[in-house]
C-alpha cells in the first residue's frame, strides 16, 4: 500500500535589511536616570588657589631679583659737602642713656651759613644729636658721651668749656613755643640782660633788630610791654626765634619748630628760616619731609641711632644712594 509523502509546511520568510545611516553631528540628549537609579558621581576639580608670598616687613628693603645687593659699611656722605666751610663738626660721637645706646659713632659736618635738616623715623636719634650740639643732654641723669663735637675747631665737651657761653653761641628753638611769662620786650632781651647789659638804648635796638629778623616787628611793635603769652602760637614761636637770635648765635638749633603750628603759621616760620639763611647756620630736626625739602640746603637721614646718608637735599630726595634712604623718602617705611 503506497502512502503519500507529507511535504513540510511552507513558511514565508521576509527579507530584512539593516540600513546604516551616518551618525548625526548633534548628540541626542542623555536620558534622565530612573528615580531609583544612582547617578554616577562627577568629580569636581578643586579650584586652583594661587598663593603669593607675603609682603616683606616695612623696614625690610627688597633687592632687585637679578641684582646683587649693595653692601654699605658706613654712611653715604656725598662729596659736595667737602667744598663747604664747616662751623660744626661731629666726630665719632656716641651717646648712652644709662645702659641704652642712643647714638652710634656719628660723623657729620655742618656747613656754615646753610640750613641742614635731619630726617628719620621717631626714635632714630635726631633730637638727641641736636641737643648734644649745645650740651642740653647734660641736664639728663645718667647720660654718657664718647667722641666729640667741635664748634669752630673747639671741642665743646672739653672740661674747661663754659656751658653758658656755649649756649649763647649755639641757640635753641624747641618743639613747642615756650615764651617766658613776661613782656614781649623782656623775652627778646633776656639773653642780653643775663649777660649784664643794662643800657636801655642798646636793649631797644637789639629788640627791634631781633623782631625784624623774626618777621614779627610789624605785628607787635606797638605792644612790646604786653605779656608774651597773649600772642598766638605762631607768633610765640617766632618770638622764641627772635629771643634766640638776639644773643647773636653762630648756630641756631631747631627741634621740630613747626610741629605744633597751623599751616599759615608754619609757612611764616619757613619764610623766616629762608630769610635767616646766610646769616646763621641752622640745624633743624623735622618729621615733615616736604618741609625739609622746602627749607634745607643739605639733609641727613638717620635710622636707629646711625647716620645713613648725608648730602644735598636735592640728591637725598631725588636720587638717594642708600637703599634705606630711598625706602624712607619714598614712604615705604617710617
């Protein structure tokens, strides 16, 4: 018996083609992660902090990077001083207040008929050196000095020196006006009276001459016998200058004479200093560097009891040679 062969069922198969397209240049947005899925943690780069080196202390003078620091083994003395005639010489001068040393080997020559300013920060020894020039420091206990100061080649610290006579030759104007509680006239002629002068005409002439030199005569000539304490601060300071120059000193010391005055009075005192130039040798201490530049011919810069640089005022403020001087006059310390 013949049986028919069964054919397998026919299955239609569709041809599938995979079409490849060029990738788009625009990236598709990333799908948001599922709520329960933990998104991968992105590490944030820490900000870069640029740390600059700390500024040097005010008293440290930075040197140029590529330059070798200059080495100074003593004060810088400008050669222009050698051409001057010197009336006052400070020679290897040291001063001690008890165990504390205030001045360290100062060598300095003061030019005759010129205005010399001493500048420097507080406590550098300016006023101490100034007061040493007519031995006012002798009035302070436990003061000891070494070296010498010569006035016209005569040592003022010699044992046989008459200190009263020295202070007539080296007058002093202090920081604050200190008129005596007496009349204007008696203030001006005080030095002459204690010197024994009694002639009224001589005293009157000396009083007028000193007050004119101090630019005060026109303001007080009609009230000479009134109390000096009734004058303004600027007038009192000019009166003190008149009292100092009435004794006809060779050197006039001024210890910050304008520090307690207003700008108008300061301008008058500065005009007076300029008018006295040539007739008197003036040594002035000031904290006001602009004032030193205005009134002085020579300037000495002191620091920590030492003389650092000394020369013409135009050079000290314009082209200083010592880095400490340059730092001070440019306002980097002090």
